[in-house]
C-alpha cells in the first residue's frame, strides 16, 4: 500500500484514476440501489451489453465510441423499458434478444473496421489508468445528473420500485418513472465503462447495493452504504491492481465479489445466532 501511496503523490494518471474510482462508486451506489430493490439486474445487463452495438458503429464511422455508447444505452433503455411495460410475459426473451443483437452488431462493425484500436479494447475490459481530465469531467456531470434526478423524483422512484400498483393508485406516472429509472441505469453504465469495462459493469452496478441491502433497512441508508462500498471497491481495487500488476477493472470486481460472498456468510452466521 505504501508503494501505491508514494506513486499516487507523483503520478497524475493515478490521481485521475483515484478520482474516477470515487465518482464511479457514487454513481453505482445510487443507481445500483434502485436496480437491486426493483430486481432489474438482468434488464440492466441487457442495456449494458447493447451498448457494444453503438460503440462498434461509432468506431466504424470514425466517431468517439463513448458517443455511440451513450446513444445506444439510452435507446436500449427506452426500447427495453417499453417492451417490459407492455409484454411482461415475454420480457426475458426480448431482453436476451436485445443483449445478443447489440453485441452482434458491435462485433460486426468492429470486424469491418481496419486496424486494431487499443482504446476500444479498454472500453470492453476497462482501464481506469487511462482516464483523462476530460473523462473525469464527464463522470462528474453524469453523477450530478443522477443525483439531481434522484433528489427530484426520489419518492416516485421508491414507490415504483416497491409497489407499482400502489404508486399508480397514488397518481404516479409509473411508465414514465420506470423509463426514467432505466435511462439513469443507461447513463451510469456509460460512466462505468472506462472504469471496469463493458463486460464487468453490471457487477459493479449491483454488488455494492446488494451487500448494503443485507444490513440496512431503508433505501436511503442502503444508498449511502452502497456509495461508500462502491468508492471503497474502486479505490481498494485500484491500489491492489497497481501493487500487484493486475488488470484494474477485474481486480475491482474481484474485490467486490469477495466482499459480497463474505457478507452472505456473515448474514447467515448472524441469522443463525439469533435463532433460539
């Protein structure tokens, strides 16, 4: 750890990576809480993997893959949300179709683009060490947008996540709020791609909130704990990856997965001690 701290004081790319880990942890903690409470992890996975199609098209056209990722993520969120609201009985099949088709489109366009782009591979597998100051600005803006939306529509989001029928009776526009939630998921997915990569993004989005949900009762507390855990996993994984010369994204997810398994064991142990 001392090696990492010494390097942190002298290397600008590590300082950028540290800030990115903090910003990513806040975003995944807030939105991941709604994903876990609503139990739409699979749906969020469909949105995330459809992003590859937008990235592949943008790369083929010579544009910034992040622009393609953002457009594809929002489009996928709206389309999957619309399908989910109207064809609930076929939801899993349709999400799988979006998931596979989006990835297939991305692979086709990437294969038709001459050359090999290292930056594109970093989007697939993540490389937090390549985060620039402009990337940090984008992350900060996306985080601010998510926080603002949660503050404005917190009651509606919570109502829809726990009981759609009750929310509808209370006059909440369930469909609109649900689509807003999915768009927030899409925005968070785009913000996390550079940190852990497209393939691992759902794990960072859901694991901190899943751990927090085992030990706290309220949504607000769950969100705060999930944000703290997201930041801890990002910073801790970054430090471990730097000192051990391991891929940063994978190390962050391994740390989060290990803590999640330990939290499950701790929860079972505590529950067992409470039994008469």
